[in-house]
C-alpha cells in the first residue's frame, strides 16, 4: 500500500530544498527527458493544426521549417519546450492586418528572391504586392491570420509525459 501525504506548495518548496543533490539531479533529468518526449507530440500537433486563413482548406503550405524548429532545452529549474522559428508567435497567436514598414518589405524581398529565384527589381515588386495585400482597409485585402494554438492543444499530453518521465527517473534514483 502506498502512503500519500497531502502537502501545500510552501511545504513542497521546503522539502525540495532539503533533497539530496542526487535526487535533484534525477528530477532534472526526468523533466528534461519528459520535455524531449514532448517533441513528437508537438510535431503531431503542428501537422493537425487548423488553417490560419479563413476559407483555406490546407492551412500553411510550407510547414517543414516550423515543424523542424521544435526544441527542448534544460533550464535552471526544469526544461523548456519551444519553437525556434522566428515567426512562431504569429503561428501560435495569429496576426491582425497591418501595414508593412520598409524593413518588412526588404525581408519579404529577400524571401521572394530566395524562394522564387527572381531578379532584384521583380522581387521588390512582388514584395510590395505582398505587403499591400497584408495592409488593412482600402490599401489591401487585410486578411487576418487566425491563431493556430499549436501548443495549447498539446499541453495536457505534454504534462502527462513530463510527469511520467519524472516519476521514472525518481524511482530509478530512489532504488539505488
């Protein structure tokens, strides 16, 4: 029979401070192992995410970079699962229609040149057209990108995986 002891959060903090270093190290290993186990969950959640644009049946066309940008790293008191793609906050939280500044047009121009292999002047014209399409009101169509909430839908399963790995690591360490 397993005995359980109810514990408040301040009691938990005092208890963790008194743990031996080897148990804390095992806990850190378990949490990181759980975070690493969450990466396939995030990949599946990315594949199953709804489309970001209204009326688009497919969603994002090129999900490869976003899909491969999921990372799990150890931090001081646990681990972090995040997406390293620079545009991940837009995919996760959406985007309002907005005017694009000169720096944004230059970035779009570079993207067009790399991906569409167009000459410099033509890539600027295409980037300008894309920027105008993103603008609100009479300047453009101003489509809003809906939030995809990729991470939010995967959190319950991620918590379970981290708890499982933490339990496994602590049991192994206590058995020594």
